């Protein structure tokens, strides 16, 4: 997937959708919940897939790499976790680490963990393809513009690097090159590094020509406000991370309270109006009804997950150790997870040759706030 800005959804709606789709695989390993989430994400990904083959191959390469890691992790878990009540084979005890019984419990846990990893990667690549990163950077406070641009550039370089590696490999193969070991990767990595440095220098020159590192910007940063605002912002970010940990630790009430206070702290820290930096807009974004639908369904999914975690933890969490028992099914939660398909129903996909899509792709190359 590539086509940044290929849908008319607001970046904030996409972010809420990403949070809602990431919660189930982060909080538990229930196979029914993982399957429902994975199918919903695959549906959105397939509907938003571009006709542009290069971008699709770039993001698909990351998904294939995640699938390889998930497979290796499953095999490693089967060979090293000799726990559970369902053995199906045995390795001689004389072999270190892997010696002992191989159990279905370990296989199931490995498969569920791999599915959770693959789902998270699919959510990330779907967001990477669908988000309009310049619009997202403009939504952040002015004092975070440097961080926003750096993050947008780093994320935009991921598919470009994958495409460049594929082109270099094909060019070397046409010259008769075949990689047989680690030392043979030098002819691939050196051109990739040189191309990456060239793209970085080109982008830095473009940012410099637009006054991104001007002295006025630096002055605005240093005079952004009293020090207590920076301390409050740091506390708000730390509280958000603490809230995420508490949510994963099965304390949803404390987690929501911590996240609420963190949101208030971040809002107060960013409420300073004295920053004189003038921010221009190439194209104004408007919050439409379809954005409200996607954001509302995402909030419903998050609420359903949190409430279910508090009322019926086994409907989200599943542990095949020490006994392999059937997982619990919560039909209400599964029905709520189908709401993750809302972007498919309300967000039209622009044709790849449309002028708006071309404009969005050209703007994406230099994501200025």
C-alpha cells in the first residue's frame, strides 16, 4: 500500500481507528478476538490498497518480514517452552535447551503471539499508507513541529528504502550477481546507504530552502513559554505511558484515570498562545460526517474492549498454559470489532490517476508543518 492521502478521511480519524485496532492484540491472545481484528484490518487494507505496484510491494515486504519473524517465534516457542498438558512429540533430553516434550500448548501460544504481531504490523502499514502525513504534522502544536517533520520523514522513507533495495537487487541480479552469504551483501548495502544519504541531503536542502531551520524558528522554540509547561508536557507523556501499562496490567479504572489526567496535563501544556510562529496551509482540511462515523466507531470499539477487559477478562485474555482449554467467546465484543470496517463503508478511495492523488503524493515528499 502506498498512496498517501488516497482517501478523504481526516488524519485524526485514522489515528483513532489505529488505536482501536491495536488494542485487542496488545491486551490479549484470545483467538476469536485476534481473528476478528485481523479480518477487519485485512478488509480495510484490501479496500484501501492502491493500484500503484511499487508502493504495494514496499509495504508488503514489511508484512512478509513480520510473517517470517512470527513463524520463527512460533518455532522457537515450541522448541524451548516444554510446558503444558498436551505433548505431541519429544526431543532427547541430551540436547540442550530444546530437549524435552514438545506440546500443543506451546504451539498454540506461539501461533497466537505471531498473529498478534502480524495484526499490529498490518495496522501500522495500513496507517502508513492511508494517513496524510503532512496534514497530521500540521495538527500538532507549533513547538512540536520539528519532531513532527522528523517523524513524518522517517516514516515516509520506509517504503522508499524497501523499493530502493528491490531495485538494487534486481539491477545486481541482471549483472549476474548472486548473494550466497553475509559478505555478499556489501554490493547491496553500499548503494542502498548511498541512495539513502542522497535522498536525505536532497530533503534537507528542500527544508532549508523553505526556511525550516531559520533563526526565527529556533527563537520561537527557545521562547515557547515558562519551564513549567515543558515539565507538565513531560509528565503528561509519562502518564500516558503509565496508563497504557496499567491497561495491559488489567487495571482499566486506574488506567483510564491516569490517561485522563495526562490528557488534561498535555492540553494545559499546549495552551500557550504566545508562540508567534505563522503556519501556512497548502490545503485546508475539514472534519466531515464520514470522519465522525469512523472516529465514533473507533471510540465504541475502545470502550467495548476496556469494558470487556474489566467485566470478563477471559474474553480478551487467553493462556494455553498449563491446560489447553477452549477460549471464551464474547459475541458482543466480536460484534463491536466489526465496526473496525467503518472506513471501507464511508471513505471513498480516490482513483490513482486523479489530480488530487497526484498533488497529495507530490506534497508528501516534503512534509512541512
